[in-house]
């Protein structure tokens, strides 16, 4: 492995994922729900941005000036191409953490994000990151960090080490990383077939290996085959970040806030009796056997007063990002399921059905005839955010300022709709983040972008694209082999897209 990678998997590109937790607008709502102050984010930074999908979407859709680095030159090149096309001016570099974090020309940041890098870098690099947070994150600033944690990895950690060891020692000289990954997984299955005592005492490992067999190999290479890999308990993370004066604020995974579906009554009572925040988080991880954490930390946690908290909820804008008829009001936690009262939510969803931005105050006034008190409305809005049906919205001025930049980025992303570098979302200046969109919907939008005005034309364009790639439509689990059947299905989907989905994407400013 090349020395510049410092033990990180650099032989194969990372996936083109989008990570909503890196959206400062989303962090702001999580902190508001927790009753905590959130800063106005003028400057933000993403450390280890991978392919740069998230940082480009966030830079293109908000009023925030972004900076970031990824030491993989292929990743940085792709991210820089998107940034240049969008024209948002983000400072995206191809530098190792040591070089980037020592730059004297960087501003102090209100928000810093690290998605998935903490677990896969050396302690030396962790020390560099903590020093950067101590120097460059402003007082009151927010850190988003995700990482593998204990005790959820306790059973699988030895198997992961064995997988990496096999890839390092048993592969043929010169074998590519995908070959090494596949061979390691095959050996792991051979080991399990031999019924080792380890597998008998850790029955879930066999299921984990079966799951790995189905996952994207690029993702697996980065997740499991780095030289440095350490699942870290919450208490250890708190000690690291304590050196930068950071305090845990709340989970970035919204559903974690719902104890009723994640904990038993006994577990809730146990945690409620623990006064120390950090120890309570550690015990909670044991209760749910957590293996991955997504958290917001703050340099100087400050609680909101009750009146100010309500005022901020009333000022906050919300927007529906799913078709109403496709919203599932059931939530599934670690311990139980919860069904939201459809009749209770119906008036609220009716108000949001136009996919325009509505503030908490506007919704409160509109729902007065239904007798819904604001505390209950606030809870309902949070639940809709938990199920990802509603997103917090930016102020109208920020949205309008970002529209042209977001349009350029989306045009660039749509040009890649049929490529390996295609992403599963587009940029919305309304939410300041990404909105999910299917591959066929991207092809329809690309056809529309090229000047085709009729849904039938969009379907024809999509079918020509699939034919050129040697692909076909899969419907109800069956591949359609007849060209006429493929065209008919795509045209039907295009008509549905035009009638139902396109108006929503227009309201979200995703489609011009």
C-alpha cells in the first residue's frame, strides 16, 4: 500500500454517498429538539469528504462557505470538478490531515464534520484532528462525528481482524483489492462452515458475514480492510474530544431521541438514574448493543430557556419532502414499533401537502380549528422529521440566493445519471441538503433538461439510455426482455413522475 495513504484504503474509490447529518440545518434542528443553542453557520468544514457529494451539495444550497480535504487524489479531483461546475467557491483540497490542519489561511469554523473517518485513521491522525478542533472550531461551534463503537462490535471485531489479515497475507502477489476482499470473505465462510467455537459462542457473526457478501465491495474495502481500524467506546471518544473542550450534545440519528421504541421500561429507568451524561451514554450503548454512533458535539453546550425554545420552534420552517400518499407513519426502533395516529396527523399533512415551506407559527395558526396545542404540534413535526418525511427548511432569502448554484450542481449530477459516479439525490436550496431521487427519475429530469417537454419523450430517452448500457427494466422482480414492454413501462413511470413527483421537486427547487 502506498505510503501517502497512511494505512487507509486508497487502492479503490469510495462510494458516492450523501450524508444528511453533515447538513448544518439538520444539526440545528437536532440541537433545538434537545433544547440547546445552535450557532449560525457562516463557515463549515468537512474532514475526509470522500467523493465530495455531501460537501458540494451543502456548499451549493446554503449561505455557508465550506472548506475540506480528502487525501485521495481521485476523490479530491471528482469533488473539485463538481465544485467548479457549481461555482459555489468551496475550498476543497487534496491534502493529508497534517498538512490541511496546519494551514494558516483557514477561517475559524462554526461547524466541522467528520463522517466515518475517526474509526479508520491512526492515533497520530486523531491527535491532529483534535488539535484542529481545539484551535479552529469556534466557541459554541458544532462537531458532527460518526464512528464504529463498542459494545456492538465486540463479537465481530475479531472476524474483521481476520478478514484484514487474510487480505494482507493470503492473497496472490499483485492481486487487486476487490480480489482480496472476495477471497477474504470466501475464507471467512469456510471457517464458519468448520464450526469454530468462536462462531458457536457468537451466533450473530454468521449472519454478519452473509450480509457482507451482499454489500458493495468498494464500501467493504474502506470499512473493513484499512490498516487502522478501531471501534471506540463512547467514554474513550469523550476523553479524546474533551481535549478540544467539546461536550456531547445529542445524537445526529433523529430516531435515537425516542426512548419509548429504543429502550425497555427497565432500561429507561436505569438510565434516568444516572446523573453523569457521559456515563449514561456508555450504559445506553450497552442497552442497545450499539455498533455505530452519529453524534453532535458542541464546544460549550448552552441550554435554551423554555420561552426561547418555543419561539425558535415557531420561527423554524418545515417542508414535506415525500409524496403524502407514500408516507409511512410507523416507526421501528430497537425494541418496539410505534404507529402515529393517522387521523391526528392528517390535518398537518394536508397543510404541508403543497411542499412549500411552513413555519411552526403558520402551522399553529392553520391548525387552530383542529384544537392541536403547539406542544403537540411540535412533537408531530419532530416525528415527521424522524421518519424523513419532513425536513427543516432554510430562510427564504438563503434559498433564493442559492438557487442558481444548486441548479448548476444538479445539472452536473444529472449528466452522470447513468454513470458509475451517479448519486442517489439532488441538491435542494429549500432544505440546504440532498433530496432522494431514483435513477429513472434522474433520467427523466435529464431528458427534460435537454429540452424534451413531454413525458412520453422522457420515457423514450430513458429506454435509449438503458439500451446503450445493455440494461433493461426490472418490474416486480422480473427483467423485461421485450423492448416494447420496457418502453411502455418507462413511459408509464414518466407519466406518473410528471403528474406527482415533478411538482414536488419544483417546490423543493430541485427541478427548475
